C-alpha cells in the first residue's frame, strides 16, 4: 500500500477524482503533509469528512519510522530508519555553521554493491533499491529532527548508503518531490547527488534538467590506486569519470565537488596531490578532503587508517599552491560511528 510520500500532486489529484472528490484537495493535503514533516493533522485540513476518512483508511502517511537516533557530542544526529519490509537505512543531520541551519544526508539503497574497500555500507552487500517515497521519508525525518533542534534543514545530499546512480529513476523522482515548491520546497540548488563515478548516471543527471549539484567520490587521482580501493574504477576509470564530471559542469553550470577520503599510506602522498591538481586543471571544482573515519577491516580484510595531521596539512598545501580550491570536511559524529553503514551494522549485530 503506498503512502502519501509516494505521490506527486497530479497523481494524488487523479486518485481523489477516482474516489469522487475534487482533485484540488491533493495540493492542499500534500502541502500540509510536507509542512508537518509527514505527520499532518488531518482534522485541521479542509478535505471534507468523507475524503478525510478514506485517506485515513487507505493512504498511510508514512511507511518508515526512526528506530534509533544517536547523538554525537558535536551535535550530529545519526538516524537508523526502519522500513516497512524490515530493512533499515541511515540518515544523518549535521548542524550548520549558522545557528538556525542544518544539513542532511540520506540513503538511496539498502546496503551497497560498489565494494569500496574503506566503506562500511558495502560490507554486507546490496539488498535492494529504495523507492522514491522511502527516500522522501528520510528527508521528512531529518526535517523534523532539525526543527526539534530549532534549526531548518537547508541542504540535502544523497551520499548515505548506496550508489544513487544505480537507483536513478527513483532518486530523480524523490528529488523532484523534495525540491518542488508544491511539495518539499527545499530548492534545487540545495540538493547534491553523489556518485562513486558511474559515468552514464552522471550524464543522465546532467540531462535531467533538474540542475542539482554533483559530488564525485574520486578518492585517488590515478587508476592503479583507485582500482585497489574503488572497484568500479575498473569499469569507469579516472579519465572517463572526470570527462563526465566536466560535461555535467558545462551542461548545468554547477561547480562539482570532488570527494577525497584520506587514507594513510594509500592516497595521501605529495605526488598524488600533484596528480590530483593536474587532473582538475581547467575545471572549476571544489575538493572536499575527508580524514578517514575508521571502520575496522574493509571488504578485502585490510584495515585503513587516518593520516597524521602533518600529512593532511602537506597534502592540502600542495593543492592550494597549485590553485585548487580545497577544504577539509569537518569531522562529524566520530563518537557515534558516523561513517556510512556503521549504525546499521551495529543494529544487525545487536538483534
């Protein structure tokens, strides 16, 4: 049975017409639904008694629930969201620099098939794609959590569990519901879709006309290194990923973010910093350096470590000297196992 998160205004209006009620009630109900974080007071909406009761009987408001919320000392919240079929995904809320803002991160799949060796999400493999409504409901859970903190959810990235480009049909539908003025009203510029470098997906995102932002999880500037830690590089090597990134930037006018997880002794040398700078030559981009959040042994059994501070500083100094715009991502939620997939793993172990 679908929930309200599975509907746009027109399809919901058509359903109401089939039920013998005015389609105009659909916009009214969905506006209240998103404004109330998925929990509207139906009695307070002018729907008419007959339609109101039928909605109660046949249209669940949501199909997911927050099972666990972990609170980090830095204010980060990590939510484990339970799904109707018993699965679970993770969503994260991060307080912004402004006291009234927060940023969110949602998942696109249950688990992940990409096999990146340093990521917890992929250790149990891929279970299934999320439906568009299930992605939307994570957004609503985060919006509610932000409001409870006295903040507004101001931006959202699809960078949690899963590879969004492998579920792009549902991701695009969810993005429309989250961003469009008549539903989530977050705004297109406030959404970023992240990928490990699935080239056809990057091109399709550019061609979608949604003009959302793109983040590419590169993690190494050369094929030899990247293939060891990001298996998909064997199919979409660095040059092809960067060509697609340039096409997206040219088509949309958006500045891409290059995600780079810093792994000690793997991808943190000065030589690799110079290679990265050369790779980005002529491209207006922002490099987001991520000091590794340890998860224990990866898929291969290898354990990775965060580089020492002096190595991190040397790496970013090379980039900046070469004219690359680069920053370190603030470390968030280390004390609540904030790396993608860790909370879900812990929940599975405890059951």
